[in-house]
C-alpha cells in the first residue's frame, strides 16, 4: 500500500478531483487547505502570516493499492500542471498498516 500526497494550486483542485473520479477502484481522498513557501518564497499569490509571506495551496492525500499508484500520480501531475513555478509536488510513501476504525479491518481490506 502507498500513500500519495499531492500539494497543488487551489484553482486546479476541481479539475484534479474530476479526473481522479474517472479512475476505477479509487478509494476516498482527503483534502486540506494549507499554506506553504518554496524556493521562490512565493513572489505571487502570497498572503501575510505574521512576518512571513506564504502561498495558499491544497493537499490531497490518498492511500491506495500499489497497482493504482502510477495512474493516480500521472493523473494528478498531468491535471495540476500549468508549467509555472509553484505547480506543486507529489510524494509517494510506503504505508505499513491501515486500520478501519468502525470495523477493525486491517491492511488492504481497510482501504
């Protein structure tokens, strides 16, 4: 199992969700509004947070079976891409265990 974390521009979220819904077997996803800065320190789109300038972004988190990872990563990359600095990043992380709280299912059945 893998966890895919993608940090993308806010205005690309609807497009990314639309494309992800087309993937057969896609489990649920978690979406969070976040603030960040990168190497460029966010020259555009920044908001003031105390003494710092941060960029509002969206984080998408999905835990999936290994066979869906490439399709999901490619879908997010293609759909979130604008070609400009600040398009975001995608991280793929190994997941050792998943426990479904309601049923106590474990492992891949809990996804």
